[in-house]
């Protein structure tokens, strides 16, 4: 990344006008900022066609020589290299100039992943791209603050300087499940995002069973990960019973921390449970 | 018995027949009836829409992930495209169809005049307007190219006769130009119809020449000249078509079509392909056979009629299969009914003449009732028929969906849309992997199974569903992301193969399904894509042939001939025939 | 046959003549050759030695190189023909917005910009840990020709640096931001 | 000449039509319709079913008192939106099992063209000789009778709110679900190369899953690409495991240098309902002697399941997935009524199977 500072830009801009009749070039202010209107003075008499070609616009208008060509802010909203040309019956003359980005006032903030298991180390990645008001990347180093606001626990801030308009940081989730809010700030601009810290693999998965008129009702103990976080509702728990008739399986979703299902078996049976790659206890009826 | 001066003994001017054709068909076409009732109207409009946008680029990305329109002669579609610039696509189709319908009595008259006298030919022309097969092909089948091509060929053979018989060079030019235009309108008519129409006329020209005491060899020689020039012209004008069928001969698994079945095995098919197209014409069959057999002059016409009639019966007899071989599985046979009727009408005109002379108004009334009943049955069948096209389905919401939010970066499929698919394809920017033209299908997912289209897959039983499954299996390869369903039958397959319903249109009648992991469509490389020079030829020559034909007809008026052969006539007061055609 | 000719006459020669004239006009309509999109792909060399914080997989590198080349092909074709729809395949976000605006201006003014692309040396600088964004610096060697109608008003050969941000889509990498770099940023 | 040509044409036409009639099976169908033998009687019945001529089909039954006409129709054409209601009899094969002068048993294999592809249904029919014809004893169908009751819907569903087209870049903050292929095994089969394995949703939200595979040549170029298609549960709830199978027809393992597996996952709306238990699973044989994994599906929710599909993974003694197959059930699953299923296993695979795992996919018209 440090090498990015040593970027050497190639300045060779070989301007070679087609016209054989060279006339004085247009005089453009040396330093221009995106979105700032400016004027170009012209000399002589008669009319010419004025062209302004930039990364995001093409302007063509007839100008009265001796007057000033007014270029609006919208016409140079995109930062980059512009060509100003003046063409008449005697040919074309012109110049090129650079429009630089304005101050950093906008931020594109990407926070991943949106759901992160509590055990995943350095799994949260925050990346911010800094722009001026016209979405030109601001290449000057600016400081972006990443404020982290967990639901349970103290808030903290990480400040990162941009390199070529980018700031990024890695963070680890807390041990407890729940949402965490991360706000990226540059200047007055704030961009909040929320990610969910979620339970990891089920741990110590246990079931209990009792006979009913319809068969056997199987119910898990509250399903939690090894940190004690409840697995989210909807997590599938697979219950398998083997009896004389064969095997019976049910994929039951966890509801309010517990998975519950009815197995249509009546004789003696062995019942086991699993969730993903986690395997639970086995009981015999 | 009708007196010499009776109104009924006057010939019916062709203008009357044309006017009657206009009076009957113009309102129906202005109502755009074929768009709702026919199978193919949307198809031809779709082809035309491509020419309207890309006149010189026959490669059409909108069907089959790309196909060549050089697989179908372009003249009709290019005319529609041209006229559509002024009045819109649907209206242009109707206008060109109206032109074709108006040309039917004209060509029927011209052809009949070769065989029978003016009065009988006038009856033939008038009766052709009411022919069930015309209404069937226009309003039920929507086969505009068949109708137009057939009329142009009929006109061409009248000039062919004139050239072969009398060495009239103007007739040669006009006959050739009309032949090229007819060939540019429809390929099946070109390949099969031209011989069926031309051979009896050649025989007639030779016979007439012999009766005049001259040698028939000269007729044969001139016919050969005509044939060679026409074949060369057609070879050049339709060169991209020939290249495409040589490069990709149709090898697909045969697709079932009702017109190929034995009509006697199913009542609805029997009505659809025999009773409706022929109507009261069937009552004239005994007369056609006995009158045709009874006069040497009419025998070739009778044989051509009989042959065409048998072909029109499809799989009812084994003859078409014997003659056509593999082509039997590709052709549909309803078009042969039009040719049979046009070949039989000169003899029916003769019968009408005879009966009217004998029974006066009673006979005229009988023919009028039979004619009206025939066209009424054909029109009524549009409602009563169990075979219902879905071309009238409102697809505007689907078009709107496909044309927004970048949805046209992907391909789509319709299920249950039937012949509303071409209507959707006409206006949607996105391309489909499906299409309605069997001969242009090159995707193995289609050609390896005996099903015509994905959108009607279920009607082809296991073959159809297996074909559809194969395409769904390769959805990612084709960029097939969206499926529009107008028949819940297909929903289970979509659910189990990973598609998800996202929207409903037309009050829930149409549902939109998506497969989320499909990447945007990319061009499918095909060796069937015509070279740019073929596109230029295709854009110029067929249309030019029709322009030349029109210009010749205008600039080279026909010379008045003393007579054409020994026309068969019904002289009054006795119902006997001209001496030279007495049996 | 005489009758047929006579009846054709009755049908109206003037109608036929007008149809023929219409046809002739149509045939001469100015749609002889459709503008063909240039299929030549610019040369792009990618150097990912300095990329951080994540290394680039070989397949990803190939895809980014290929898609950036396609993007420049499309940019050149879109600028020359003033067709914004050509940008749909490989541009998105701010890059596309800016280019679409410029092409809209081109359509209004009749100005056409032609790029003759002599290749791109691209250095990958930043690749997000989640693989969602990649930042590149492109040293592009271009010839630029500007026309107003049929008249060439400007032509130059230039080495231009671009700061490029690419993001992955369903099956390709899109150019999300394409900004020219000045020597004094 | 006049009469002879006309007569010739009429005779040739008549002869051609007669020949066409014979070729189209007109004579055969006439004979079959007479039902003079047990096989003809069953063939005639099947032909009527194929043509949806229910009145005539019902009239061929021996004792119409035991089976109501509506039940007979329902038995063959399905009910409750089942897969059979999306099916048409496409073809059938009949062969005798036993026959005396008085009665006979005939086996019929009906091949139905259905919305998900062809399906076979094999039945043994008992026939009685009555006068000149044979009639069929159609077994009384056993339709589910579900007592009126209230079954609470207590499971979960997830909705996904899509981002708006006008949203700024980066605002979207919901990642695709995290899914993982846990196993993959390449098998050379007579019909081609087959990849089998399992995939798990390791996330806390439901995932749409599709497994794609690319076969690569030694030069790393693509040899073929296929997807899991319907051999997978496309919607996986959190921690749910699904088998998958990818077929490469005509490919051989020796042609392949390597395989690139690509599992696509997307966030989709989903529901945890209905829960379907798979009871009495066992390996065995079907009526035709084929190896099958059979059992009963039991819908534990209150909502009908129109069509159910079972996807099964089979493991060898080492716990490796050695085959994946699927099967559709042509009866609807009404609440608490077991519906049998059977999934085929190839003859050479069956002896190696030590264990298996099933998932059930489902479709209900009401939910689309």
C-alpha cells in the first residue's frame, strides 16, 4: 500500500492540432476544481465554435470572439483531463487542462459479512471509498473514522487514512450474539451499517422423547453454541429413529430455541439427533 | 333452361369477384381477426419486425439464441416491414393479407381461363372467394406466404402457358418475374406447388399447339427455356436460403402435426382438415372426377387436382409418405387443400355453368347457398374448433417487464404462451431460447426431441417435457433467467429445478419465474449465421423480384390473343360441349 | 389472357404505380450497411505484485484482465458511435453514469470520439478482503481523434493514467469507476 | 376412357384410404376394442384411459358396484393437485401373469407423461371372463379421509426486502448465505460421468443453492458444464444438508483432468413449513425386482402438499456418498396421512449401500 504513494503519473500529453493554421491557444485557469464555473477569454472578431470535451461531458457552442466563454460548474463536474477547442474557418486551436476533485464529502461504505459467527476472528471487513460531491474519487489522504457500536459492550473508533481514495479495516466480532452498528465518517458525512453477530455451530445437542398417541414426541433442549448463544430460529435439527419398520427421519426447524417433532413410531426404537455437522445424543425407547 | 339473353348467361366480371373478396375480407382484416384466431399471424409479424429493424441483417437473436431468417423466403415479411413504417406492423400484415386475398379470384380466374371459357372461369373466380380453404388459411392458419405465393404462381403459369404456346416474350418476362416473386414468398409452394401447377399447363400448351397443326416440340423447348431461366433466377434470388438448407439440412426428430395424421381416426381433425377447408366443394367431387375424366383437355388438370387432394389428406393415405419420404415428417398438409381447390375450381366453374344453364335461378341459388355455407362453416369453426390458438393473449405486461431494469441482458422462455410467443418476441428486446419456426431450430435441446416448441412442450408428451428439461438444465449456458408461465402445468417442474416465482401479470394469469444464479446471456456462436454479403442479397433480390414483376405487369401490357387453345365451354341452348372436346 | 390484362387495368394502374414507387423508395432507403461493432480487443497487461490486503487468484486475475479489455472495447465503440447501450455489458455505477452523460452530449452536439487503443499496463493496488472490490491504476496508450460530423477537429497520441475501480457481477467484473489521474492529484 | 379413368381414380383413392386405415392401426384398435382376450381387455381399458374416455373405460370393469365411477377416475387421473393430475397416459405395456378360462391376472405398466417427466406405474389387474369378453376387477382405491381438525401453523418464514435500483453503492448490506460442499465423489457410470455429494447451509438464513460443475481438460479448458438440476434440495434452511448429483452424459472419467465445483447461494424468501417426516425407510425390491429405497411420507402440517420429491444420498461403509437418486410421489400429501414412496437404486450400487440420507422437496399450487 505504501507504494501507492510513490505513484508517478505520466504527464506526457502530446497535443497536436490537426489544423495547419495555428492561432493563439485558449487561456484556461491553471487550477480548476470539479463543479466550479469559470470563464475563458477570447480575442479577435467574428464567430467561432467552442468545444469542451471532458470525461463526463461534451460542450459545443458558438462564441462571439472578444467575449468570454462561460463554462458552468455542471459542465466540469467530472474530474479529469479536459480539452478546450476553438474552431473556425481558419482551423482549430485549443488547450488541455485538468479538473481536480473537490473536498471529500461523500463516502461509499461496504461492511462485510452481514452475518458473522461469533467465533470468526478478524472476519469483519470495513471498506470506505471517499468521493467529492460529484462522485469523483478524492485521492488526497483523508481520515475515515470507523465507529463500532456493539449492542452489548463498549463502543470504540478506528481511524484510517485513505490511500488512493480507499480506507479499510478488519475487526473481530464479540463473543455474544446480537447486532453491531458500524458508522463510517468522513467530515460531516456519516454512513451507518449494521451486521449481525450470530451463534456458531450447535454445541451439546440433546434430545428427550416421550410416547404419545400418535407415536413419539421428540424435543431438544434449548439449542446453543459453545458460547451459550441460542442458534437462530429456523435452524434445522435432523431427528432419526430406527425401529423394526426401518428408519424414520424428520428435519425439524428450531422455534424459540427448541426443535420439536412427532415421530410416527410405536415399538422400540433408537433415536438420534444432528444439526449440520454437529451430532447430539442418542436415546433408546 | 336459361335463354341466351338471360342475366344468368352473362359472365361475371372479375371486378365483381374482387369486390366481393374485398367486401367479405376487408372488414374481417380491418378487425385484425387473424391476430386473435390464427396460428401463424404473429409469427409472420415477428419475422417482419426483424426486417423492419435490420433489413440487411438476417441473423435474428430473438429466437433459438440466434437463428437465420434466410431459412424462410423473405418477400412477404419484407413487404410487411416496408408497409409497417407507415401504418404499423399489425396493420401492415392485414394489408398485405388483404392484397393476397384479393389476388385469389384474379389468379383463379386467370388459371381457369386456360381450361374453360370466360363464364366458367368467372364462376371459378367468384367461388374462390368463398372457398373454405382460403378462410381457413387466412383466419385459422394465418399462412399469408402460402396464400400469396400460390396466387403468384397461378398467375405465373398463365404467362408460362402464353410463352410456351405462343412464344410471347412479354409473357416470358412476366412469367419469370412472377415465378421469382412467388418463390421469394414461400419455399414449400415453390418446391411442390410449382410443378403441380406447371406440368398440367405444359401438357395443355403442347396439346393446344398440336391441335393448331404445329409441332409440340417448340412448346417443350420454350418450356425448357422458361424452366432453366426460372430455376437460375430462383437459385440466385434465394441463394442464402439454399446455402442455409445445404449447410443445415433438417435432421431433427420429426415433430407430430395433426395434418399428418389419418384424418379418419379423429373427428375433430377430420373436420379441421377436410370438412372445413373444402366445405361444399366436397359435393362437387363426383362431378370433378367424371367431368375431368370425360374430357381429354381436362384430364391433366384432374390428375393434378386428384394428386393434390390426396396430398391434402395427409396421413389418411400412405401416398404422401411414399412420395415425400422424409419430407413428409417436415411438411404440414393443410396448404395442399388450397392448391386442390384452385386446381378443381375450373371444373366446378364448368359445372356451375352447366347447372345454371339447365336449372336457372335454382342452380344459381344452390351454388350461392353452398358458397355462403362453406365460408360460414370456416368462419364458425374459428369459434367451435377445439384447437384454440393463444395468439390473442395480452403480453404487454411481460414486454414491459423484459424491457426494463436490464432484464433484456438475459434470455427468457415462455410456457403455455403458444402462438403469443412471436407477439412477445416482436416487442421485447430480450431474446428467447424458444421460437415458433421448426426449420430454424438448431439447438440440440430442441432438435434431439420430437417437440416443436418449449412453450407448448406438454402437448408433445414425454418428448416435449424431456426437451424442456434439457433446456432448463442448460439455463446457465444460455443465460436463460426468466420464464413466463401461462399454464400452471409447468410450475412443479420449475419449482423442483430451482426456479422461483417473482411476479404475476394479467391478474395472476401469467407468472414470472427467475433462476437467480444465471449469468447474463452471451452470444451463442453458430455456423448458421449468414455472411454479410448474403444479408445484402437477401435484402435486395427478393424484393426486387416483386418490384420487377409489378413493373412488368404495368409496363408490358398483355397482347390480345385471338384465343387460347380450344376452351371448354357450355354452349346454349343444349348442354353439350364444344365439338373438339366431345368425348 | 387479354381479359386478365384488362382486369389488371381495372384494378388500377395508378395504385400499382404508387406501390412500385414506394417500393423503389424503400429499396433505396439508407439502411444499406449496419454499423458493425469493432470486435478487436485491446491488449491489457495486469501486474498484481503490489496488491493488498489480499492476493489475487489466478482465475480472478484472468477474468479482470479480460473484462477490463472488453470494457475498453465497448467504451471505444460507444464513444465512436454515440451509443450508450454499448456500455451496458461492462460498466456500472459512477463510471457508467459519467460516460452515459458524455454520450448524451455527443448525440446532442454531433461530436464523435474515436479511440485507437495501443494497450494498457495495469497495476492492481487494492483487493478487498471479501473480494468485493478491486482498485487498479491503468497506464493507457491511446490515440484520440475527435470529429464534428465528418470533420476531424482534433487528434493526439497520449499516455493517460486512469484510476479504476472494478466490482464483481454475476459472471464478470464491472468497471464501477474510471477516473483520469493528473500528475498533481 | 371417361368411365375407366374416373373409376380408376375412385378405386385407387379407396384403396389408398383403406391402406392408410390399416397402417394407422384402425383394424388393430377395432380388434382390441372387442376385448376377446385378457390382454386385449386391459389394452382396451388403457386406450380408453389414454383418450380420457372415462365412460367407456368404466364400462369395461367387471363389477362397477364395488368401485364408484368417480373413484375410478380419481384413482387414475389423480386428485388434490397431485402429480397425477398433471399427467397423461402416454403408453402402456401389458403382459399376462396367469390365465384360466374363467379368470386371469394381467400386469400393466403405465407410462405417464407428467409435468416433471415420464413416470411409471405398474399394476396387476384381475380379470373375469364374462360371455365373449373379459372384464376387469378394478381394486377399490384407498383415498385418505382426513378428519376435520385445526392444525396450528407455527413454523417460520423469511422474506427478503430487495434493494432499490436507486440506492447508493454499498448501501446493500445483506450478504449471500454461506453454503459449503461437504463431499464430492466422481463415479464412472455406463451412461456417463456422475458427480455426487452433499452440500450444507452453514448460515443462519435460508439459502437458494445450486451446485455447478465444470470438467476441465488437461490444458484447463472446459470439457463440459452441468448443474445439479432437480437432484438437490434447492432451498436449504439453516444447517440443512442436501445431497446433490450432477450428470455428464457420455463423459468418461479418463477424459477429465480436474473438476471445478461451484456452489451458488442466494438469499431467497423461504418457509420452514411444511415439515414432512420420512417414515419406515428401508432398502428392498419393487414389483419388477428393482432395488429401491422405500418408505412413507407423512405431512405434519395442515397444508396439503401437492407434489413431493424425495432426494436420497447413499453412503458406503466408509461414510462416503456413493450414489444420489430421486423420485417423485404421484399422490398429494394430505395432513397426517402416510403416502408411500420408492426411489430406485442401481443394481451394482445397492449391495454397497450401508446408510442413506433423504431430503424432501415439495410443491403446492396454492403457494406457487
